[in-house]
C-alpha cells in the first residue's frame, strides 16, 4: 500500500495566507542573506565541498578574518554553514540540507506551496486512468507530438516511433487517461540510467491533450504513476519542468515532489536556450 495522500489541484485564485511561523523562519533566512559580503562568503564555502578555513575565506574575499568570523557566526546561526576546529584553525562547510530547502522557501513565498484544499471528488465522471495497451500507441504518440515542445525532457516536434518508445518506457509503468472512448492523456516512466547505481530511479513524464488541461486529468495520471512506482519498489522519481510552468510545478509538489534546483541552459527549444526546474520525489517506503 502507498502512503501518498490524494494529490491536490491549485485554484487560480487563493486567499490562504502563509503561516506566521513559516514566514518568520523564511524571513530569518532572507535577512541573513541580505548582506552582499555574507552572500559572497556563503558562495565561497558552498563551492568548497571539502570545507574551507576562515583564513582562506578572508584571503579569497579580501577581507579581515574578524569580519569573516562575524559573518560565519551569522550563517551558522541561520543553519547555512557548520563549523568545527582543525587544530587551531576553523573549518567552515556548507549545510547541504539548507541548500535543498532554499528552493522550497522560494516556492512557498511565491505561492506555489501555499496550503491547498483537498482535490475535489467530482472529477469528470467520463475520465478513467488505466494501463496502456497496444491499441493506445497511435493516440499516445499524437499527444506526444502535439505537446512535446512544452516539455524539457522532450522538446520535439515529432514523437519517436512506437518501437523507440517501447524500448524507452518501463513496462508496467505506462498509463493512459480515457474519456468517452478517446485517449486524452498519458504517463510513462523511463530509467534515468542503465547504471546499476540508478536501478531504482526513473524519470516521469505526464502529458494531457492541450484542450483538456485543468480538468484534473494530469493529477489523476500522476497519482496512478506514483502509487504504482511505490508498489514496484522504485525509490525515487524525477522530472523537469520549464520554470514558467507554475501549474506543472504545483501539480508535482502536490504529489510529493520537491524542487531540487534549476538546470540553467539545459537545452535548446525553438532556437533558444532554456532553463529547466528539476523536481524529485523520494518514496517514503524505501
């Protein structure tokens, strides 16, 4: 059984306020980073994976060690860095947990993670999600070709042929949404790598016919995909979304994905370089 709660759909207009407790924490982090010298110092530490000594920071930034120590204390109090002694020297290392929390903070403040109401039970009665069959390839490829340019992992005007997709997609993790005898969306998982280290990690793709977005079809597909992935023992799913696709980001957050970061200039689409938001969902069962 899966522990995934029902995904939720974000309203176009929300009146919910950010909780005071959360806003207080976030404001403390932003306040800590309001000093340019402190931001430069944090960058210096973050780009030194093995850690960096106070004296080295002072030399790199061209400031005195007392000033460095002052800013390091502020960053330590806010949880951005940790310090420990190496003999008489102080080694400063970045806190990786805070690094991964920062994207969540920005999403929360910008409204993507605002508390949301439960997904309504009155989803279109004519829409069902089921396992994909051989008869579904043609309509699935048609949606792929029509929508592919909108997805960072696809960015193609034409869908690959059936054999290519059949080799690419994981068996048992291919789903379609059907309405009145018509395929209106699909979801599939692809291994992120053939390396043994990534054997339990898959890349998620969900596509809905353009004219039917906003009806909860994507939510239903993603929910089925995540539940099946958990039941199959996959430990992580990942996906990439264009930064301007706030609906897509919100949809994935509601299904338990977290923002990992931004892949800058990760690929070319329509003749220009595009950034992509990397999202990941870790299974609580693994």
